[in-house]
């Protein structure tokens, strides 16, 4: 079926056809096929020809490059000197700053993202969350916003990382405490907030997970000192992700592996629906049904997680890997001092970021395309698997794989042209909603 519901629009709008491409479709690179799109959507050429008697109006030659879905970053705190938790400027300035980041991310092939706000006072959320609501992307306006990722303040003091402890909360009053912390935006569900990171061991937090999930918000576990039993109970209650695996959580211990140990869980309830859950793999509890284990974000900058640890996670749960940058305001800028949630962060000449005057890691400066290159190198996985960890998997996590993360008919025409002639991918061209981005 043609995804364009307006028949007149379907008949009059230009049709584009990409030739000489190697398309990433159905977990493999497909040669000798074409990609058709119109009105910002990927379309079925057969229905177009037989129903509307039309052919392509414009041919785009990929010249043998890979064409893959646009990259998705579900955890990014800012870039280009801008921190999404900065609320002191005018509404106009906040919006202009967000637009600047959204435009800049396109240079790296990131066509959709979840702007992330670290633990903050209620006044911060009230000011910035309305600007981070889901909105469509465009070649001139920037990457699509998929709703905010709110990381804290319902997190552990013991595993606070770079977060400001003075604003931390518990949830003894259940969902009311979350509404008090975030304000009215939380009641809009995933139109405003797509992911919430919390520590399940805190009072009232795990019991509130079903209420959060009922609003369409994905619950991620992180900045937590929880035991394995607490982590598994949170998954049973509806948590479907882990925030930056290995960082800000208990180190793996053979008698109680803590949050990391969920990757080895074998007796979690099998999901009734595949939506929002990883696809089955050779390590899944059931190899024919959705994997009940959560997705896990992982920062592949070579600083936050040792390559061997990345490899262990991948071998344990390959379809759960979600590459994230966790980038802060220093991304795209030289070494220096920057801000993260009101705290000073020092970035060295290797791109590593620390809370100023300490050895506490505080976000990264890596880009999403570099994460893909590193992930493939660290794990020796296939190029398809590496790309899917930044496309298909985050889309599945957010429950939007019907329109993001694939090149399937009916999906958004967000895609990238990749040169892999050197053995590693390099972004060459980027399209958002069917329009090409002018790269620097």
C-alpha cells in the first residue's frame, strides 16, 4: 500500500528512486534493489506503478555506497557549548540553542535524538521540557526530537556520578512524587518525555514503574546500587532499558551481579508483544519470542567502557545493544571547561570529560558515527549489527520501529549514505524526511 493517504498529494508530489545502493534491510546488506520515497516517506514502487501509473521523477545514484536508516541517539546532554539543562536564558534562547544542536547532529548522520536533562530542580524541568517535546525533523531545521530523556533525580546517592545530589528524590508517594518533580509535562507522556532513568531500589520507585509506563514513557534503570533481585523486579514491573551499562552502577560480582546481571537473566516473563522489546537472539531465553531482557545503552568512546567489557555485553545480549553518546556541551568543541546540569566539567585533549577537579566521568564528547565505528572494532561484530545498534535497536526501544530505524515501506525517509571502502563507515550524505542535508 502507498503510505500517502492523500491521493492527490500522492499523484502530484515528486517521486525519488535511489539506485546503485547497498541497502541495509532485514538484517543484511541488499544489492541490486532500489529505495523509493515520496513526501518524506519510504514507498512501495509496485503500488505506485499499478495504482497511479507513475515512475520516478528523480534518480539518485548512490555509487555503490551503503544506504542505511538515519542514526538515533537516545542519550545526549547537549553539544556545541549548549547544555539541555540550562534554563537561565529566555525561552527564545533556549529554543535557539536546541535548534543549533539539532542541526549540528545531522553532520554525523544523527537524524533523531532524545535530548537528555540530568538531575535538576523542578524549576529547570518546568522551563526546558516544553522545548524538548517531540517534533519532526527537517533538512534545514535539524534532527527530529523524539521526546526528552530525563535522567534523575530519582537516582542513587551512592551512584550519583556527575549529578547534583542536592536535588535527588525518592517516591514514597508514588507517581505523585514524579509529577511534583517534573511538572505538567510528565502528564503529556511520550509527547514530552520518551525515557526516564531511575534507580529501582529507592523508596516507592519500582512500585511507580507501571504508572510511568502507562503514560507511554520508557523506564530505564541507571545510576543505581541495586541488587540483582531489585533489578529483575523492576523489569517485571515494566522497565525495558539500562542507562549507560557499566557506568554509575554496582560492579559485577559473581554472587550478586547487580544491574549488570540482568543481561544474564533467564527466567524473566516472556513479553506478550514484541513492541518495545529486543528481538530474539542465540542468547535469548526463548529464541523464537521477544527477549524479556532490557535494552542497554552503552557509550563506545573507549573511555567510559573498556573494549573487553563492550564485547562481553554484546556477546551476552547482542540484540539489546543501543549505542549512545551521552555527549555533553563540549561535543564538537576543543578541550576546555564546560557545563553539565550546572556543574563545571573539564574536557582533556583526548576528549575525556570529568567533573572539574575530580576523576568522576561526566558525559562524553564522542559522536554517534564514531560510536558505530568503535562498537564494530571493539566487538568484531558485523557492520550490519553495528549500524543496527544505532538505528533499529533504539527505534525498537522507543516502540517506533514502524517509522524509524529501518528502510521498510511506510517508514520515515531518514537515511544516510555511508562509505565503507576503508573498512569503517564514513557519513557521506544525509536525508531527513526525504530532503537532503547540506553537510559542511
